[in-house]
């Protein structure tokens, strides 16, 4: 086994809660006594007024863009236990000075008195009637929605501050958002998404970036695969296209740019076993990162696939190519034979080869050049249907915010714990890379299908129409998931999978243009040094 690969061969191959309230109503004077005993200088008749004023105060403070230090120093002159006077005094301060933002070290209490501060019988014997409870629930929901809208506004404002280089303001906004985040539901919806993006912005500003190990990435990839249909859709669609391209060939070779656990290939092996006329000889070259513990994990995956191939009488050979980065892979490592029908398979990998400057060559041009020189029967490409490679940080951040909000919505509809939590960690790491990193460290450079069409066309490829079989298989796949919001759509011979009206990933297939059709202008020339090959082998 050489330093770049290993070879394995097979000889044969919700219900609402309800509360009861007492019909006995205590006089206001007694309730006032309870409030006084709890240390609050306020009468029961004033509570509605105090709540309204507190809500107004909260709105003013959260939306203020400047410093609140002067107000903080003035506010200590008033007694917070005297709620009515205290709130009115703070609002008075706002009315006599410019609006300024809340500093990170200032923490105001909630707008509603904490029930734990009052005797138990006050709250058990004086519950509001059901209609009033519903009204209160509606008010709380509206306040939470309002807080969610404010979070989105502050997130975009913070990203804009970072783009301008005003990190001090961005840091202050992060502290404000963390305070506001406590007032929304962070287990789902905008609260959860905002929490991930606030964390990513904080890591960018305060340099708390971490690099996940290859083993962690593979583990989270597996849970993301199980929790939602996106990777299954990618595998099924690519496999169907590869199967059709291999018709009539007795020796076929699949080059997988991201082997991971080899989850994609059992289905193809079984499909080839059922092919009319008998299965071909299948060679699989799987590319993946080196194992941190020194194990040959690629070979272990190959052994499992070889055992499966043997059980269904498919002749099978496997070669593992260990590479930390896809651009480190060279054509000679793949050992392609001119007698083979070759398929190159890339599932959410090519975007890692893109650069941020469209005027400078990036590794993608070189790789597409040598892929074309392999003359494959088919190249299958699945990528995120997003535009996270924009030069401006604000544009990239805004696109990511809406894209991943939709992604999280789709996860909520179909995933169960603990798979969902680990699948969300997989997405969270993508978010952190898009938001936190720049330069070579930023590898999640997703681009939409239209840009990939243009790039692959310039590199000498033409699209292959994904047929009705691929569409039918993708549609049948969605029946395995209970959620009804997933949508498969055909787009000029390509297939997209999305949530409701938003496409989230796109699958396409390509073949090399005949020489007469190929546009050779500005194509990179790939020269393979035979002496170097001999040294490496």
C-alpha cells in the first residue's frame, strides 16, 4: 500500500394545559397587602399601567443604538421596588435625552412580577378566566414574535458593523442580542437560528474559532444523513444517473470525492447486481481525510463494501486515497484505465475549491481540467443551492441567515432527538465557517446552480438531463419522511430539493463536450510529470 491509498479487492464481488380558578375573589386591599409584603410599592389597580409602561420601556431600550451609561447612573436614584415611579422616571429620562443603547452590564427585570416573589395562594386562588388566559397567551406570543423580529434586525446590523470594521459596536450588539435571546423560545424557530448566528458572530469578533476533527465531521455527517432527506436525495439521484451512464459497459470505475462512511454505494452495488446481462466489474476509488488515530479507515470501509459486493455476486475492487484537502488529489493517484467507463461523483465538495476573488484562478479550475482529461462518462455534482461566496460580508451573512433558517425549519418537521440535535451541529459548523472564517480557512463557499452551469460549461462540460427515473426515485424518497413541506423540482434537466418554495440543494449531471464543441479558451493545461509519478508510486 502506497502513501496515498489502500486497495481492497473482492474475488467475487399538542394538547393545551388548563388551570382552574377559584370563584372566591379576595378584595383588592388584601392583594395590595400581598404586594406590599413582597416588597413592591404598587397597588393591584396599577399593575396594568405598570406592565404597559414596562413594555414601552423595553421597546425603547432594545431599539436604542447608543450608550446607556448616563441613564444607568441616573436610574439608581429611584427605588425599583416602587414600580410605577421607577418606570415613569426611566421613561422620563428617555424623553429628555437621545436614544442610546443598553450596555452589557445593565440588566433590567422582566416586565411582569415574578410569581415566586409572592405567596402561593395569591396565584393559585386568583387565576384569570380561560378567555383572559387566551388573551394573555396571545400577548406573550406577540411579544415573542416582536423579539424575534428585533433579533433579525440586530443580527443584520451587527453584520453591517463588522463589514465597516466597527467591532466595538458589533460586540455591544452581540451583548444586546444575548439579552434579548432570553425572551424567545430557543428550542425552535428564529430563536434557535438566531442563537447559532449570534454564536458565530461572537466567534468571529473574539477569535473563538475551533477546527473540528475529521472523525467529528464524519459522525455529524452520518446523523445529518439520517435526520433529513438531503443527503439521501443526493445519493439516490447521483446513483441513478451513474447507473444509466454505465449501461453496456463491463468494466466501470467510480471516483468518489467524499467517501465518508460509504453510505452512497450499497444501493449502486445492488442495482448493478440486478442489471440485465449480469453485473460489470466495479472499481471504486474513495477519497477521504487521513484517520487521526493512524487507522486505515478508508480500507475498513472498502472491506465492508467488498463483503456486500461478494454477497450479491458483483466483482469489486476498492482503492482508498487519503487526502486532507481535495485539491491535494492528483490524477495519477486514481489509477484510471482507458478501458474503464469512469464516473466522477462530487456530493457537496466542489465548493470547497472555490476562491473569493473571481479574477484569480482557484483550485477548481485545475481540478475541472484534469477531470475533463480523464474523459469520464459522467460527472455527478450536488451542491447547496445558496450563494455564500459573495465578496461582501453583509451580503454573505444575510443570504446565510435566510438559507439556514429554511434548513432548520425543515429539520423541525421531520427529525427526532437525538438525531436532530447532532444534525443541527453539522449545520452549525457550516454556519460558523461561512460567518467566522475568511481566506483559505473559509471552505463553505456555496454557489447556486446557475453559477455552476456557467463554470462547468467554460471548463468543457455539457449538461446531461436527469431523466424521469431520477425524479421518480427522489419523489418516492420523500414518502419516507412525514413532513409535507419537501419539494422536488426539475430545473432545465437538473433536480432540486427544497423546503416549500425554497430550493436548498441542486443535483446535476455532466459529460465532456466533444472536441469540436469544447471551448478551449482560458482552459488550464494539466501536465503530469511521469518521473514524479514513478517516485510517488
